[in-house]
C-alpha cells in the first residue's frame, strides 16, 4: 500500500523488516523471501536506483527459477521487472526480450484479458515507442487500455498512465493537441486517485511540459514543471537525481 501511494522510504522500511523476518523463518532460498527481494527491487527501481534494483531482481529470479521453474507467474513478474530496468537504461532490445518472455508466461497463466498481461503490453509499447515503431506501439497501448478499462473502469491510475504513454506517442508524431487533451484526462484521473502527491502524477506533468513547450505554451509548461518538482521533492527528497 505504501509503495502504491508513492511513499517509497516507508515502504522500504517495511520490506526490510519483512525480509529480516523471512530470512529467519524460511531461509534465503524460499519463494516468500524471493517475493520480498522482488518488492525491494521495485521500490529501488521507483527511486531510480536501477543497479541495486537489478541485484534484488536477480536474487529473486534465481530463487523462483529453482522453486517454480520457468513458466510460473512469479517468474514472469520478475522478467517484467528486469525489463523495466533494462528499458530505463536504454537497453531496449534486451528489455523487449524480457518483456516478451514475461508476456508468453502471463498469457499461459492468466489469459489475454488479465491486467497483469496488460501491464506487459504497455511496457512493450513503450519499448517500441523508444525505437520509433509507432504503429506497433499504438497497438500495444490500445490492447493495454482495453483490458484496463474492462477490469478496472475508466478512472483507475493505470488508465492514466496508459494515457500518458499514448500522449507521448502522439506528441512524437506531431499530434500535440491530441496529446495535450489526453494528458489533461490522465492528470485528472491521477489527481483524483492520489490527492496530487503521487510520483506518477509528476510523470504526467513532465510529459505535459514537453507537449506544451512544443506549442510555445511556456507559462503553462512552467506551472506543470513546478508541480512535478514539488511532488518529486516530497517523494524523493532534495538532491535526488529525479529532483535535480
């Protein structure tokens, strides 16, 4: 819950306590221990500490492969998370390989209409977007959006983040007005769900800044930039790379 609320330091403290207890109760090679390594990795990735996140993901992956094998949903989730790290490092080919592996397992485990599969469709879309393959990226975003709408409704934060991804794609293709409209929807949804202080709202603001600047709306862009800075300062602290 704390991680979902963007309270990463508090979440890390709780996960570290849980890990200490699990190591004593189960040992270092238990799947429950691996799950906490995974969660710690997720928090580190959210904080921009990709190298540390990868170390924890690799620990978790080794345990899950040993305990569950190659086609378990927990293994798929780790492949997805490793893909996130690789994508953030600009290693798009490797990221795609991990996302595709994750998706293959998830489709077997959950079927094509599960939100967990939608998460990976969205991430595959983001990799394609970075690679300039816009038509395929758009297809993946629309797949994710349809699944999230069906399962979560119109006003869930995951909908907002898909809108953010689609808006980036629209902006890259020069459709700045459509991108701005979609970002306004994303902002409204995320604000409604987070009371205006979640780091994902800052991501939407930053995308909006780029879109507004491209339209020479510099005053509006500055307001969204200030909002993003305020949110990130609260979430990560002064001096963090996301704040500087």
